[in-house]
C-alpha cells in the first residue's frame, strides 16, 4: 500500500491502535471491524482501492482486539455503545470532525451506534454483513433468525473441548472460517491459516477478545426500532449465503433505515471475499462521493 502511519490514540479511557492511509485532507473513511477481528482484517488491497479513490482511510483495533488495550470485562463491562464512544474519541484524536463509516459485522453494529449517539460525526453509513437485531443469549442467534446448524455444531465443539494452545485456537478459527465462507470464493485453507496465525502472533490470546466481544454484543440493545432515526445516507451490503448474520438480517436493516440502499452480493458469506472487493469498494466510493458533492 501507499505509505501509512501507525499510531495509538487515547480514547474513552482506553488506548487504541490505528493506522491511516492517504491524504488527511481527503474525506475520511473509518473502517470498523467485527467481533474478534483486528483492524488488519480489512484487506490491504481494499484499503488501497479506497485511498486511490480519494479517501483518507482509517482502520483500527477495537478495545480488547489486536494491539489495542485489553480490559477486564468483569470489572469494566461494556456494550456496543461504549465501542461507539471509543470510535468517536478516536476521530477526536485524529482531528477528524466527521467521517464516512464502514462497518463489517459487529463493526456495522458499532457504526449504527455511532450514527445514533454521535450523528454529527457521521457523513455516511455503510453496513456490511451486519444487523440491527439483538443477540439472543439462549440461542446465540440474532432475533428474527435461527442459528445455522453448522455454527451450532462448531459452538458445541468449542464448549466440549475448548482450545488451549495457539495451534488449537488457530484450528478452531480455521474451522469457523470454512463454515462462513460462501460459494463466491473457494475456501483457501492455507491462506486462511496464515492470516489467523498472523493475528495470533500479533495479539496473542484470541479467546480473551472473543469472550469479551460476545459479552458486549449480548449486553447491547436491540436497534431495530432505533435505526429509523438515522439521518446519514446509508448503504447496506449483505451476502446471500451469510450463515452468521443471515441474509434477512441485512434486508431488514436496509428496510429499517429510511432511504437506504440495499446491495445484495450473490454467493458472499460472512467474509470479505477477494472477488467482491473491487465491487464493494466501488459502491462505497460512489456512496461516499455523492455525500461529498
């Protein structure tokens, strides 16, 4: 990628890692990643596409993720609203008054919360493979959907034989990635394993991240009746083969936000597959460019 700048920002009582790419004078895009995932999960090629389109790209690690500060959830419990406050503070630290928000999965939920709690900071909203629904702690499914049987089986394996070693954690994440990959792009196990191993080497204990993020999502409010008040132009992108946040969740989110644009991607699962990156980046550049004009 074009030269980027790595830094840490104190925000909302936590220290967050972030990386910026491009000209700070260009319109800012804040990339918000999902549950258990690090900011580096936003593919480099995708970030470069956005930068080449004239955007100042910001990706960061949520609290408890990657190189950002870890917290003791029992002592300092938090919800997605707190993670939204983290993001707003990050923008403060970077001197960005308002940004285009692009959130994937849980990151899309955080982006919704930013739009609800800090509307003046939001130029546009893009939610990818996300939902406004609350998570049912009994079923581990989002309200309005059922948990995919393959995910239920994966959950049961983790509960019966929790991973302990780094290799076991990597294997569990590889198994999960295989389940959530749609037919748009064949599952590449060696590449997936390398990426997950990189994440483990970069951040260490992934179990801490997953545990705290699941608790945060479960403790968070249902936004289904709230997102109708979002004024920022919204784009909702969702794969037709998403087993984690089923397709109807994306369709419902788009229907709930007035004037939003819904962009289904045939064969995409709960990933950012290489064959779809150029299409997604082009849609985001068009969406955010319209707001800039």
